[in-house]
């Protein structure tokens, strides 16, 4: 339990949640760039694109996207743990505390869907 009775503690936790949201989006975006870079290199080298060749960049890209999903889910878990330690006086009355959680959950779900779409179309 927090003994500070200060809403700044809550807002600090929310800023941390949103910072992790940005981190997860960055990891997913970086993963996409890495995954597509392999396709770009294959285009430049004039290899046949119909051949299913999942190179290192493909798997590294998938790994970064999944790291972004893990970051988003972990941020939700940590934020909820912090909220449980706060007293009602530390959360401004009428303040919706779940918007950040909802956004992180959507980012995590979309990241997983993105990975699924990458598995559906190998080498493209």
C-alpha cells in the first residue's frame, strides 16, 4: 500500500504504462522493418520470390514483433499491480484508469494478428 496520498503516484504509473506502450510499438515497427528488409534484399538479388525462403531477417522480425507483444502485456500486468497498491484518494475521482490498459491490450492483439498474417504468406 502506498502511504503518500498523492495522485502524482498514480499519474507516474500511468506515464510508465504509456512509455511501455511506445516501447512495444517501437519493437513491433522495428520487427516489421527487419522482416521486410529480407524481402527487399531478395528483390535486389533477383531471387525467385515464389520460393519459400524464410531467412534470418524473417525470424528476427517475428522475434521483435513478439517482444513488442510481450512488452505490452507485461506493462498491463505491472500497471494493474501498481493500481492495487494505491488508495482511492490517490486516484482522482471519476478518472478512467483503464484506457491505457485497453490501448496496450489492443496493441498486443494487433501484434499477434500481424505475426499470424506473416505466417500465412511466407516469403511475401
